[in-house]
C-alpha cells in the first residue's frame, strides 16, 4: 500500500526552512527598529519634560528677584541631561495699558531652554512681564488709623 500523503521532493523541506528563517529575521529586524524608535521617543519626552521644569524654575527665579535690572543673556549650567537655559531681561519703555497710559518700570523676561541630543537640538521658550517695584519692600512707618 502507498501512503495517502503525496511525497515531496527532498529539497523542499530545506527551502521551506530557509524561507521561514528569512521571514522570522525580517520580523525580528522590524521589531528591533520599533523598539529603538520607542526608546528614542522616551528619551526625547524626558528631555522635553526636563526643559519644561527648567523653564518654569528659571522664569520663577528671575521674575521674583527683589531688584530687577536689564541684562542678559544669562546662561545656566547644563544639568545631567544636558538641558540648559538662556535668560534675557529687557526693559520696556513704551508699553501701554488698555487705556493708552504708558506703564513705567516694566520688564520683559524671556527664558529659552535648550538641549542637544545626539545632534538633535530641542528648544522651548517662555516669557513674562514684570513691574520693577513688585517685590521691593516699602520703607517708612504705616499710616496712623483715622488719618492722625
């Protein structure tokens, strides 16, 4: 009696094995590439979060100094991720409010956070306005109650 399954030529099993290994290799290569891109995206996300935190911290620091003066650029040292800030303080001379009145002693604080990640540069910017006498202490005795 003959078997019910038709016989294959002897070289077909080897050819099927080579094709299967090639397909597996292509899938593995694609998976490794996807994992690599995912890791790079995670690093960039961490750097951008670090830049946001540095921006917030530096902007708060410069906007709350007691005596603010025009100057810059002020560069910070890079942190362990290579993120650093550059701050400029510009005195505004012709800033007007909604009623058209000139606002005196106003400053524009501009902070840029930057990083360099394997040749890819990242940059974010934040700014605010500050009245020069906002955090200065007042001198003199308080007024007496009743205007006396």
